[in-house]
């Protein structure tokens, strides 16, 4: 039986590990740093820090020993904060089996390099792209832990690898679709966090559905511009990895990024929100990397610019909204050759 190591016992790592256990075709081991969480998962079949009261599959094992988790693994699934990936991989590299498929659950862009997570994995572990995959889509972790119906995209440049990954995580409530467009899948997942911050700010300021719909739609337009410029298929962004993930993240109070933005729009400072937020809102740090990537490729992303100004330059939300709404009027056209909005 194939062994799957899931590194990261936070909400999404735990939920995905439980999906694999429920699929029933692979042995799955969850690694975490905190002994209390690992002990609870391993003996009480519960992650009390993230999913209190939800019973996990009893076949899901957990450990604090990363070497034990990685030993003999055919798939290594990584679910840690995006900005910690490179440093952690450097430590884990000698333990990762050379023939393992390494799977990213992370939705971020690395600060300083503007690398996607799969690019960091391939670089640090010196792996071919055929051994690197991503899982993305409208995947709010708590709903999946509760075994509510959900879909996802499993993407790898090698279709056979994507199909193998699809097989180990397909369960009665979790339906994965394969895709070979890793660029589109990852950028859809990363940029939607930035747009969700903007939507949250609008909600926190008391604006309604018109404002939310406008930000979601224009946010999708700038995501498509960036992704297509970097070699993605625009159809990927119309699917689960793009529009699907964007709608879920922008529309749900379970979304970390929307919640972060909502508190900011309600009058808290970035520092205050960070101090009281337990889980990582990837869009806060990744927004700078997304904008750097856009500027390096001459792609206009006004919502992303506004988010960066709010998160990192102290621009008040009301001024950010005014700057966005005051932009010159343009036709609504899509595609990288269309006039910029």
C-alpha cells in the first residue's frame, strides 16, 4: 500500500490527511510540531486546536518525528505556511525519498523570489516537474473535515502523476479533477487570497453585494491577465482552481483572508489583526510577491496594488477604495491584449 506523508497538522493539512485516510487506498501519516495536537490525532482521533468535536478517521496516524513520517513515503504532501517552505525543505531534503511525488497544498507566492510553491519545491529538492504536484480549488478546510461535499484540482505537468494523486484522495465526499496546468492552478490559488482580503475590507466597511461582486469579477480579470502572461491556460482560471476557489474564499466567513480583511475594514490595524489571528492569512505576505511578479511582467493589477498599500504601506481602506474607484473608465474586455482597466 502506498504511504502518504502529510507535513503540517494545521487545518488544511489535517483535513487533507483525513481525506486520504477516508479514501482508504493508502497509508497516511500526519506530521506536526506540537506534541499535544499529534497525541490527540493519534489517540483520540481529533484535532482539538482546529476541529474540536470532529472525529477523524481512526486509521490516520500522527507523529512529531518527521523522519518517521517520511520513511518510505510515495507521496509527500506539504501543508505549512508558504513563507516557511524553503527553510523547512532545506532541513527535510535528506529525508525525502528521491522517487516520491511532492505535493503542495500551499497557496502563496514566495517573498523575495516571487516563486510559486511548486518552483520552490523543485528547486530545493532538485526534482523534475513530473514529481511535483499541487492540490487547489474551493477547499475550505472545516467543511472538508466535516465531510461535506467538495471538489478540487490535482495538477501536475505529468498527467500520469496527477491521476495517481487523484486516486489516493478521491473519497465519497471529495472529488478531485486532474489538470496539467500547474501555473494556472497555483496562481489562481495564490491571487484569490489577495482578492479575498479586498472583499473582506469591503464587507468590514459595511458595503454590500454589489461591491463584493465587483471585486470578485475584476479580481478574476487581473488574475487571468497575470496567469496567461506567465503561460497558463485561461480556461484553468474559469474552473475550480480559479473562479471556484475565488468565490469560496471571498464569500465564506470561514476564509482566513476574507476574515482578516473584514477586521481591517472594520477599523483594526494590520498589526492588531495579526496579533489576534491564529491561522496564517497567506494573502497578506503573498500580496507583495504577486505585485512584484505582475510588475516584472508588465501586468496591471489594481486590486492587488490596493491590497499591498493597505497591508504594507498603511493606506487607510477608505483611501484605497477611492483610489480604485477613481481610475479612468475603460471598456470591459478580457485577455492579455485587451486595454487595461
